[in-house]
C-alpha cells in the first residue's frame, strides 16, 4: 500500500513536470478560465437594450416628436438615424444599420386632434428573431402607453391592477450572475476533458506509454497518476473563477463553502472518467481533440447553461439526464445565487455520484483492456 | 513556388487524413451534430414557464386571471399552493420559476373599482427568462384589467408592424445561417491547429525540412485537404439548412462560395499560425479554443447580438473575422443581399486571409531548433 502511494506520487510529480515544462501551459491554465469568465460576464447576454433605431418622421409635429422622445428615453431604443426618404429607410435596414424603423406619416397629429385612430408604421428586421420579438413588444408597449396618456380625461377609469414584482436570488436580473457560476462548470469540463485525454494519448502517440508499462506501476495507479494532476488543476481553476467572479463581477455566494469543493469533486468523477474513455478511443491527439469537442459542444448546449431545458423537445430533455454538466449547473447556481443546502441539492449530487461511478468503472475497465 | 510540390504535400497530408478515418468522420459529423442540435433542440422562445399559483381570493375573477395566463401558452401552472411557505420551497428547489399570489380581496377591489393588487415573484437566477416572464405577466394582466373593466381595446394609435426578412420571427432562421460560420471556424481550429505541431512532435518535420519544399508551398499543401473538408462541410450545412430546416436562401450561391472560400482560407491560415508558434499539440489545442472557437461562438453576433454588449467588447468584436462572415451569411440567406451590401464585410475577410497567410509564412522557420 505504501509503495502504491509512493508510485502514484512519483507519477503525479512526473505528470506535473511534463505539463508545465512547457511554460506556456502555466499561462494557459490561468488565462483560459479568466478569459471565459470575462467574456461570459460582459458579453453574453440575451438582454435587449439600445436597439439601433431609425425614425422617419413625416409629420414633424409636437405629438410625433413626443412619441420619438418617449422611444429614445427608454433604454431599449437608441434612435440613431433620421432618414429623409423611404429608400433611405430600406437602405438602413438592408445594411443592418438599424433593427427598427418607425415611420410616422403626415397627418398623424391631425388625426389625433380629430380623435380618429392615427397610424404609425413599425418596420422590424426579423433576422435576429429574439431581438425582433423583444423590439416589437417594447415598441408596442411604449406607443400604446402614449396612446392611453392621450385618451381624454374624465373617461371611465378602467380596472387598475397594481403588479408588485419581485425577483428573488438576483433582484436586478443581471445575466452575469447567472452566467459566471456556470463558467466554473464549463471550464472544469473543458480543461479536464482536453488535458486528460490528450495527456494519455500523447504518451501513446510519442511511444512513451510502453516505457510506463514496463515500470512497476499497476493500471489503477497509472490511471490515478494521470488523473490526479488534472483534478488538481480543475480545483485550482474552480477557485480562480470563484474568486475572480466574486471580486471582479461582484457575484454573490450565498451557499456553503464546504459544498462547493465537495460537489466539484463528485462532478470531477464523471468528467475525468469521460476524459479517460476518450483517451481509450482516440489513438492520436488529433482524435482526442475532435472527440472531446464532439462531446463537449452538445454537452454545453444541452445543459441549460444558455438555453433553458424546458424549451427543448422531450427527446433532447431525456438526453440531458446523462449530462453531468446539467446537474452541476443546478448545484453551482443553487450554491451561488440561492444559497441552497444539501437538503435541496442532494438529488443532483446523487445523480452525479451515480453517473460518475458508472463512467469511472467503464473507463477503468476499458483502460485496462487497452493496456493489456 | 512550384505547383507540383504543393500537390505533393497536399497528397501526403490527404493520405495522412485518410489513414485516420476517425478524425475525418468526426470532421464531417461535427457540423451535422451542431446543426441538428441548433435546429431541433434549441429555441430562444420562452414558453410553458413553470408557475406556482397561490390563490387566496378563490373567486371566479381570480380563476379567470389564472386561465388567461395558462391560455397564453407562456405559463404552465405546475402547482396550486395552499400556503406562502410552498412558494419559497418551490422556487428554492427550482420546481417553479414564477410564483403568482392573488391576495384576498382581489375580486372585491375590482368590483369596487379600486386598484387590485397582484404579487409576482420570479426566480431571477435565469435573468433572461425572468425578464421575459415579467413582461408577459405585465402585458397579460393589463389586457385582463381592460377586458374586465369593459374598456375598449382599440387604442387611439394604430400600430402597423411589419417584420422584414424573417416575417415569422423564427429563431431557427436567425441561428442556422450564423451557425455555419461558427462551424467553419471550429473546423479550421480543430483540424489545422494540430497539423504542423504534430510534425514537430513526432519528429517528421525534420524530414520535411530536408526536402526542397518551400514554406509557402508547405503551408498551401497542408491547407489544401482541410480546405476541401471545410468546403464539403459548408455544402453539407447549407443543404441541411435549406432542405431540412427550410431556412430561406435568397442570395447568390456563387457569392456564397467565393466568400466562404476566402473566410475558410483565413481561418485555416490562422489555425496554422497557432500550430507553427506552439509546436505542441496540447498547447495548440488549448489556444485554438480560446482564439477561434470562443470568439466565433460568443463574439460574432451569431446568437448574442453585438449591440447589447458593453462598449469595449463591441470594439473587440471588430477583430473577430467570424463577425463579418456571420453578417454576410445572414445577409445572403435572409436578405438576399447583393455584392454592394456585402463588399465592406467581404473586404475585411480578404484582408484577414492575406494577413494571416503572410504571418504564417513569416513565422514558419524551416530549420531545426
């Protein structure tokens, strides 16, 4: 037993020397998680604001200007152009300079004064369907609000409903609070998969695997020696993103600081296991890289990281049950934002434990077979 | 530069690829898989938001409001709560994302024409869904209020909305064209970023150096087979987009091919630069993820619109080549854009291709050590 520990220790030491002999790897282990945190913290948002807008105002009346003022006063529309002809409107949309064009025809204010419905035209670039839907919705609301404000005073008050809204866990509805904890899960997955699978395959590709096999290392020790270093790097990345997220992006962490490393460890079982399985399938680093991506991309897309699972067709929802990322995302967001404890997160942790045991067993069996 | 030497290197690389059928198969499988997921699984529309209702009023008016919510298709009542505590539990456990409380006296207030109160709590952790859900509830309760109050629904301003280019606002039409750019970039990153580093690692670079092949010939020869694979993937993707997903293609196929060729050339040259600089497959693979895959995915405007990003990032997207290709693809597919509209973006891709190829040639040192 003591020998075994010693051998694993040596193997881990060798692995670290090998990874970090290339000084660039040290930088990579730092930079990749931080870059991803930055991009997801700043860039990735489905929130729609500052929609580039053109207003073609043919009426040029106080009423039409008031409508335009209301549009630009909301943070949703950024009125950038005042085209002078329909051709210009068309051109702005064709060139994607604007997403929305509002045309106020001559007679708008006159119609309003005569209390007959006045028409405005709203042109929306539907290429980006998400922005298109939201833009239509916002524009409708602002224009209808204006219409109602114009309604004659003294008419019977409609039923008024006071909607008291509150958002729990993330009161200002900031997308970074949702995305940054998720980055931890993604970074751990990509780093562990790629490093594990490539490190094993590299030994095979450059022929040093045979040298390892003539050493007294037992297969299980070899596996541990190959995975422990990447588990350590994954833990390091987890702490790095957590600290960075809290300090730079002001992400709250409301849950237990013990559960975070514990659940990370359980999650690593599956992820490292999958990395090992890939390493038994791939013969070259090229294959390892391709297989990693072939697994990683669907895993991210079908995890609920960016796209809610509820909106997916049933078949794809079932597929997500074998996706470790799915469970870890619930855990990590629960820990950061909701302050969930083990009483709520145990089903996800149990699922990860089961999934992890299955994958690890499978990978060890396959790995031994490949060695023998 | 001799064509025969480019051909020889291309042939060698081609043989090497064919001897690795697994990688080749994955190179073809990747676009198909991504298109299937984006075409079938992912939708940006928010429907059936899990909702828990605590109806303390228990009146026909309160029930009517709940019916309005579910009939809209946006909300799905997963539970009728009896007590406030249940709301906290359901949101904590993620069983519901929205909790609607109708207080006692809701119908009384309405009948007395007083302002009636509704309480909505959303799970804000998914900020996007939460924002949309709040918007829907506000709109639905507004319509409800006006209907119950007997107010005419016709406002004084009539909005004539028209949606151009994608009249039904299908998210598939929006995502799939841009996805093709992402796929091209990923292929370029995954395939070429290893192809030079591999030769160094295995020691076969020395043999190549010993041959009379010149740097540009070597790089062009190396790129040729990947260019072919990329182009086949492109053909696959466009065919799938049009045939399977019924995304309209309004532009010119000839323009598409020419511009794709330029983009692919730039993308592959970029992968080769990474491979040349790192000389290590492990480092290469990591860098190519950061330098090509992530920007193409996140900063190209393929899904996350650039005008919503913070200003410094918007500036950063200007150097992401995929951004220009995404704009071109969306234009070609949905708008049927002509050369006149695409030329600015296409020129950038051309500059990118020329510069990366030149850099790749400069960086490659045909000597050992």
